[in-house]
């Protein structure tokens, strides 16, 4: 009976899926590589739900405010914190690459690099022009933003609809009840989808190990080591200080969200856990209005894992090709990364696209240098997504505290007791119907 109870936990099921994936990928690499559609299918299954969930959550958050004037300060504080944390992440990445020197001694001639590797990613590059970036946030059509799964345009639509519902009075409440019911439906469906998360983790890990294997790391192991060290240091020091200032234990937060972290680690994507983050952050005592604004925005503006990766990968290419960068060039590159890191979504491979975008606007570094790390990029994508997920959780709690929208007593009680799943966890805990 005890074994059955243990196996009922999602994180245990995900761990079993990961272990089986590693085993299959190691013993039968061809079979492991062929299992890629399982992992990709799970992520794709989740992705189609992200846009409507973001819409319903933000609309519900805004309409739950007694004073809609609080939306502006919440977003401003969130974006300010996101950029500070991104700059800090870039600094940690730079410190790690300077300390470990992973590219030193390779003496690679840039002319001998395969430029075709970078070429196939150039069509996915986000615009480096700030004006183009701002214009891309504006949806081309109401339905098109949802059809394309574009989070930022959906966020704009949700903000406008939220304010509109608040001004409509009784007709607005009727429409809002439809949105609320649809939101419940989405979370119930997502609860069904999460039952196959262990299968998605199995397919993703089997593909990674079967396709690349330990031999593909080779001399690039130091780069992976430096990257993971930078991510751990950023979480432990940077986010640890922020958590302490906010009044909670970072370690207990990590333990509370262990299920979600394992899913992110296995799938190399932060998107599958978005709905669960929204629900559990509300359960921790964060006001629904803050959670609904901060977390979805953080998925596009708070990608600290990608920021660390961009610094390490770019400096690694410079070291490997014996290209000396002055501090003025390094600072210029870091400034550009503040923009390119924001153009990366929370899915597998987006960090590599952001790297190509960074090198494209840095004439000193060869874009073809990405060929040096394409074979091990997959081994770093897990840490990118995991670091960004932890950062979004801590940021949300911090902003809620600053906005006076955090129940500190409830937060401490929940963290001390640890997460215990209930039947209500498939729907938003802050729903008025369930508040009793």
C-alpha cells in the first residue's frame, strides 16, 4: 500500500520516466532517437493551451482587483525586477566563463567552421530593432494571436479585455462568468494532460541520450560544467538573497515546486508547468491578480537561464577562436543580450536561436561559431528552462510582497508543511466559487 502511495506522486512518476529514458537511450541509441516524437508531442500538447490559459488568468486577475490602477505599478515593478535579474544573470555567466575558461586552448580558425549550422536558424531570428519588437507585441488580429500561440500579443488582448469587463458592469459580469467557466475547463483538461507527463519525460530523455550520448560532450564538458555552476550560483546567491529579503526560504520553495522542476528538467521546457505554477503560487498566498500578471509576463521577459547561456556561449566562441574582446565590446554584447534574451520563448531550442541573434549583431564574433556547441546545446537546455522557472516563481512572490498582495502567514505555513495535492488542484484555487 505504501509503494502504491509513493508511486501516486507525480514527481516519482516523472523520475521513473526519466530513468527509463536514460536506460533506453544508453542501451538502444537508435530506439531512443526514434522516441523524440513522444517528448515533442507532450510539449506540443501543452503549448496549444498556454495562450487561452494566459488570457483567462490575466482577465480574472484584473477583474478581481478592487482598484484597477494597481495593474500599472505591478507591471512596472515586475519588468524592473526582470531586467535587474537578467543583468545579474549575465554577470554570473560572465564570471563563470572568465573563471573556467572553457574555450581556451582550442585555437579554432573561424574560416573552418560550418556556417550552414547557423544559417538554418537565421529565419527564426527575432528582430534586434526595439521598435520592431514593440510592434510585434501588438496583435495583428484578435483570433490570430491565439492561433499562433503568441504569449505577448495575447497578454495585450487580455489586459484590454480585463479593463473592458471591469467597466461594463452587469453585462461584463455575465461575460466574465463565461471566461471563468472556460478557465475551469482549461485547468481540468490540463490535469488530464499532466497524467502523461511521465511519458513525455521518458520520450524526451530517451531521445537526448540516444541522439547525443555522453561521447558528444567530449572536450566541451568544461563549458557544460561552467554553465551549470553559473546557474546554481545565480539561484543560490542571487535568488537566495531576493528570497531572504522577501521573507521566505528558497530551499522550501524549491522543495514545494519539485514536481514542476522535474517536468521542466525532463522536457527542457518551462511551458508545460505554467498552469500548475499559477495554481500553486495562489495556494502559497500570492494574490490572483499579481500571479496572473507577473508569471505570464515573466515567461517572455524573465528568461535568466537563457541570459546565462548567451554570455557563456558567446565568450566560449571568442575564447575558442582566439578573439580578444575589450571590456567596451563585452559591455556592448551584454547590453545586446538584454534584448535578445527577451525574444526567446520558454521552449526547447529557443536559447540557441537567441544566441544566433546575438552573434548576428556582434561583427567581432563569427556566427558560424555556433557550430562548436550545437552538439551539446541540448545538454544545457534543461538548466536554461529550470533556472528561468525558479526565477519566475521567486519573482512572483517578491512582487506580491511589494504590492501588499502576499499573505505571509499562509506562505510560511504552506512552505513549512510542504505541498500536498488535493482534488481542487486542477482548477484555480482563487476562484470565488471555491473560496469557501
